[in-house]
């Protein structure tokens, strides 16, 4: 892979939201920005795997999402 190919791949990954999450506050903000609503609770997972964020959405639905600490991706539980 050439240097320009590597740079392009990194740029594309950043566009998709792949970035390290280093705090519970950052994890909460990512989930809140995507789903709206109010953050109820944030728990750090063992071994720095990520964070579980519980929110109440504007429609009243309570949901829990996992934020991967290495990639910043939001996953369903």
C-alpha cells in the first residue's frame, strides 16, 4: 500500500466516525448526538473495551448503546 493509499484509507475511516473514545463524557456525547434525548447513565466496560450509554430518547423510549473505545462506533447491546 502506498503512502497516499494509506492516507486515503485513514481519511475515509475518520469520515465514518472512527476515533478513540477516552472518556465517559465523550461516549455520552456521541450517543446523544446520534439519538437525541437525555443521558441517564454511562458505565465503563472492563478492559477499556468501551462504554455503555443509557439514554431516554425524545419519544420516551429508553435505550442502551455500546460505544467501542478504540473505534468510536456505536453498537447495539
